[in-house]
């Protein structure tokens, strides 16, 4: 297996290299062109599937060797298609499928870090697409394949960053991790169905990313994600009052900087710029500042749930050897 794909956890480091910005710009432009083409010539559902796939593979495309980038691409395509098919069956089938995905994902846990940690999120998002009557399987499959191809091809611009595994992971530890993720994921999905499904994927993503790193790094990861979400939410709430097309320009700049900072390993800065790029592109029947408040609220809930699950399922992880800063999770 490859070295850890996950992780920069340098908090709020402002350091940013020219190469990181250039690589981010190439990735962003390629994504916009391809997704725009899919949206125009095939349809919005295919473009959405491609976008979700690109987000899933953002980390593997720059950290795995080519062999494992291809394996990750095959995995995400499989998760996407299975999620879509199972989502049309009903909520209980979705929950069973979600648990299976969480357990299988645990196989990729290497040392203190979990690879491909977005898997449950992608499964749930594509299950949601399966509930929409006018979405076809071929649209989802095409979007996933195109998104995977774009990510792998553009990812070749950056050399693979592999890191030695400092501590072996036993099958029992992988199982504990899988059960931990599955428990929190099921809770989030059930609560989302009861309260407001549109926020389920955001909550689940924050939960999975906090638990993607080792035990002793999770408090810092939760803090960085929360502070980044607060900073980004405040920024988005201010930007929304600016005249058009300024918000759109700022959104593009934030997306560029988010990709650049995650390439540099600054997780806090990544979230700070990712948050406004998400909130300013969202089109709910709510003002951006209300959506921003809810985004921060669900981040608090996800962080709390992640740390509680961590204490319950992996209390033995406290005090273990942690990966280097250069090897921190980047999603």
C-alpha cells in the first residue's frame, strides 16, 4: 500500500509557494472547462457527478503513486454507482450500504491516517441523486469516470508525496476505525433525514475529515476546521453584500487559494477559503449569512460527535506516535 495520502495539519500557516498556486490554477481551470462542457453538452446531473468525484480524488491525485491513484479512481467510481443504485431503494438500504462502505474504507487505514476518508460522503451524496427520478445511471457513471480521469491527468503535474508508515495498523484497529466511522455516519444520516437532509453531506464530511487523522491530532483538526469555518462564514456573509460580479470573482479566488493551501499542507487555511467558495455558490432559499450560521453550527456538531466517537472507539490511541506535519490529511 502507499504511504499516507492524507494529511497536512499545519493549522493556519500562511506560507504559499508560487508552484502551489500555479498547480491550483491549472487544476481549477481544467475542472471548470470539463465540468462546464459536461453541463452544457450532457446535463447538470453528469456535471454534478464529475464535480463530486473530483473533490473525492483531490487528495489521492497528489499523494498516491499512479498505481494507487488508479485504484482510488476505481473505488470512487464503484462507490458512486453503488450509492446511486442503492439510494433509489430507500433509507434503510442506504444505511446498510453506508455501513459497508465505512467498513471497507477502513482497509485503507495506514498507521495513524485513513486514506480515501470521503467515501461515506460520496456514497450518501450519490444515494441522494438516486432518489431523484430524472437522473439516469449512465449520467452518474459518465460524470464519475470523467471526473476521475480529469483528476488523475491533472494530478500528474504534481509528484506523488508518499510518507513512511510510522506505526503498523492491525486488522482489529482497522475494524475499530470502520465501526467508529459507521456509527457516526449512521447517526448523522438519520438525524439529517429527521431534520434537514440538505445539510447531511456537509456534516458527514466534517465528521469524516476530523477522524481521518490519528487520535492525538483530532482535537487540533477539529479546532482548525471550526476556526476555518467561522472565518470563511464571516467572509462569505460580508462578500454577499458586494455588487455583482465581485462575489463571483471572490468565489473563484477562494477556490484557487483553497486548493493551493491544501497542497501546502495548511488545513486551517484550506477550510477558511473553501467555506466561502461553498457558501457563495450555494443556491438555497436562504440568505448567505443564515446559511453561514448553519454551516458553523453543523461543524460544531460534527466536531463534537467525532471527538466523542474517538474516545469511545479508540481510547487506546492516546499518546501514539503521530505522523510528520508534511504527512497530514488534506481533505
